[in-house]
C-alpha cells in the first residue's frame, strides 16, 4: 500500500464472509478516506477502522491519477452524504478518485446474478448467521441486509415499470404504422416492443427473487424475535 492507492477489504454480509468489497483511498499516514458505514458519509478514518481487522488489498489500473491528485479528489468530497448502493457506493467513490470514472465492478457483476439466485437455498445460511451472533448485532445485520435489498428494489422497480410502458408505446406505434400501410415501420416497432418485453421479463424475475429473499430474511428474523418494523417504515 502507498499514498493515493485505492484499497479495499472484504466485508461480511450476514456473517457470510467475503460477499462484498469495501473500498477507500489510502492517505499514506495511517488514515483512509472512504464512504463509511453505517453513517454513509465520506470520512477520513484510521486504517484500523477501515479494515476492521480484515486483510487489505490494493486495486490497480493500467493508468490513473498521481497520488496528489487522487488525494485532492478524495478530500474534495469529505462530508458528502449521497451514498447509493447502485450508483454511488464506496467503490464508485474510490474509483472516481483514482481514475476519474465513477464505476463499481462489483455492482456490474452482482446485478445480473440476482436473476440466478435461488433464495430458498439461502434460508439455512441466513438462520445460522443470525444464530451465530448476539441480539444487538443480529438486529444490525438484518437492518443492513434489508437496506441493501431496498436499494436494489428501488432501482429495479422503476426500470420494470418503464419497460412495461415502453411495450405499450411501441405496440401503438406499430398499429399506427399498419394503418398507414408502413409495414416496415410496424416490424421495427414490434421488434422494439419485443426487446422491452424481454427486458421486463428479466426485471420481473429479479424483483421476484428479491421479494423471496426478503421473505426468507424476515422469516429468520422472526424466528430470532428481531424487531425489523422500524426498518420497513
């Protein structure tokens, strides 16, 4: 590690090791600038607080800013509170500081995987995770998990509604084209409708998977008598 490096650690999600990476910028003096949780604020903290005892890795790029520029960019956002799981998370922040591009590889990798989840298979690991910690920590883990799920849901749901609306729009375009004897335009419009239909079906699958995962999580929380209602308000 060196001054201006983009560093990251693997963090636990419901006691399942290494599910996501937490990124930050190394200041070179034993401190790190990162989107700290649970405050969801860009802060400068100790290296120990950032790592929480986990092994630290360095993210490398073919080209990136020099250390002084990286640190200047990181410090320019101290105090920011615009955290968003899918669009402005800790990796987006650190990558922007390092390269000028707001990007999160783990989000790019994770979102398509949602459609492949089988949440029913997660029930036992979730139960074991909750049973393996005390009540206070279990409540924090459940609330964190619900927050992450809510973030994904709030991103997918509007896209699903938009895809449905686009299907209806292009169906009308096709009908109007046929009335004007423009079969070429009608075929093109129907192809657009089909593309949006496929997109809507994929998003619907993802939403159903998230709903099932939420149900599984709440069932396990109920079994542990964990109060989750404040998180759902």
